[in-house]
């Protein structure tokens, strides 16, 4: 939702400086060799772009491959087609302008942003392309930041799940260990009140004392660990 709102604002401001009635953003998914469209506005093309699409040999794919912005009119299209097997997707436009979306290192193209005009072949000039590339850089930076935020959210959720598992484990361990120890202590107390033989009484007192010490140690370790986990959870929240 935040991403869509940001792109809508970018589109609004873009239309104030260049013709951008037909504007889309295509994000490249390398592992699938497909594109997704987080933003797509077109006066003619009303296709459903909610799903990923393969755009092999399209203008969009060509910009991704060469890694730089271009103005493509009919003349430029013919020249490109001499060395690159272009394939037209959607309605044929008079002029198309695209720019790559780069990651922060400027080493990898993560997508393409494009505008097109169906009526005027002179709708865009070279200075428009320079400005358009600035918009593309801004969008690319924002996309990467959004990706980092999502990774942080996933890491936080993973840590919280891990904390819940640890807390559950400690609770189970506390029950499983304390229950038999309390049983030992209880029966040792009973034996101490009934045994008269000095040697047996001494042995039973050792059992009782040792059990109390072990229970005290377990309580200290488990309670301290639980407190640390709860404190860590509150800090992250």
C-alpha cells in the first residue's frame, strides 16, 4: 500500500514536467526471468497486470539488458531490430521512453520504468530522458529501501518466533524438571519424619538437601533466562 501510494505521487509529479499519461514500472525477477508491475497506467492497454509476465525481447527487456535509458521511435526501433530480435507487446505507440531501475550499488538493473505516447512522435526529447532517469533513480532507491524494510520485518518476526519457541521450551522444561524434584523433596520430608535409624536419616537429609539445591539452581537458571527473553521481546517491540 505504501509502495503504491509513493508511486502514485511520483507519477503525479512526473506528469507536471513530461507527458506521462501512459506510465508503468516493471520489476525484474531474475530467478523466473519475468516481470511484475507494481504500477501500470495506460489509456488504451487495460490488460490485467496483477500477475508476472515474461517480456522477452520487448522494449522493457532491451532497456534492462543494455542498462541505460533510451527514446525509441519508429526509426530507433528499426535500428535496434537489426541486431536485437524486438517483439512488440500491447498497443503500438508513436514513441516510447524507458530507463533502468538500478540498485544502490549501480551494478544491477532491478527493473525498468517507462512512459509512452500513442499520438505524437515528438512527445519526448533527450532532455526529457535525462529528467526521466532522475525519476528512475529515485524510484530505484525507494524500492531497495522498501526491500530492506521487508527483510528487517521478516528478521524481527523470525526472532519473535524463536523467542516464543524458547519460552515454550523453558516452560515445558521447568514443569518436567520441577515436578519430579518436588516429588523427591516431598517424599524425603515424609521419610525424615518417620525414619529413626541415624544412618538412614543422614542419607535422607543428604537427598533432601541436594534436591533443594538442585531445584534452587534450576529455578534461578530458568527464571533468569525467561526474564532475559521477555526483556528482549519488549525492546524489539
